[in-house]
């Protein structure tokens, strides 16, 4: 199996796991105080497939040895594929919900600010900031970039750790025999 195939398979699997879990949290929302941490935990677990994909490629195609930079490159490529899948499905979700997400999100933040007792100039400043965020989110390229940037740094971290560990052929070496 070629390296590109490993990248596509593990990137798409990772993206699908993230998408399924994120959609589940949209259907069964966690407490607001836990949602950010839950989202990144889901991404970390799903992006662990970067490690699996690089290791399988190292063991099956590279004879059990792979240098750091090629392993890192492959891990980053898997992260890019997962990120693109994440962005694509998020865009489908937004279209299916008539792009209400940002309006609902900013309305929730505004309600939180008011419940905290924010008023006057401080509240007006928050409202202006929310309006700017909502306006930026209407631009598809900005929105897609923001969505990609949610997930890609987690993929970079997993790719770096994976490459550092898997460059050592004795780390989780395949038992032949």
C-alpha cells in the first residue's frame, strides 16, 4: 500500500471519528463549561490515528524503521486530511442548519455576559466584539480557516510526538517470527 493511501485512510478515519463525536455532542450537548475540553479530547483521541497510521506504514512498508522527518511529514499529511474532512462536514452541518451556529453561539455568550451582570460600556464593547466575530464568520474562507485552525494544531502535536517515538525502530517493534 502506498504512503498516500495510508495518509488518506488514516486521515479520513480520524476525521470521521471527530465528526461523529462532535455531531453527538451537538445532539446531546455537554455542560457549557465542559464543551471546549470535550471537543479537544475528542480531537486528541481521533488524531491518535496519526500514530497508528505512521506506525503501520513504518512496520509494513519501511521494514520497521523510519526517520523523524518522513514520519513527521506523514503525520502532518494525515492531520491535514483529517482537518479537511472536519471542515467539509462542518460546512455541510452549517448549511443544513441555515448557518445559525454563530448567531446561536454569540446569543449564548451575550446571555452569559448579561447574567454575569455586565452592563453599560463593558457590555457594549462585548456586543461590538460579538458582532465583529459574527461578520467574520460569514466569510466562507475565514470560517473554513477558523474551523481548520481548531483541529490542526492538535494534529501537529500528535504528529510530532508520533515521529519522535516512531523514529526509534525498537519502540513498539514488530515481533517477527
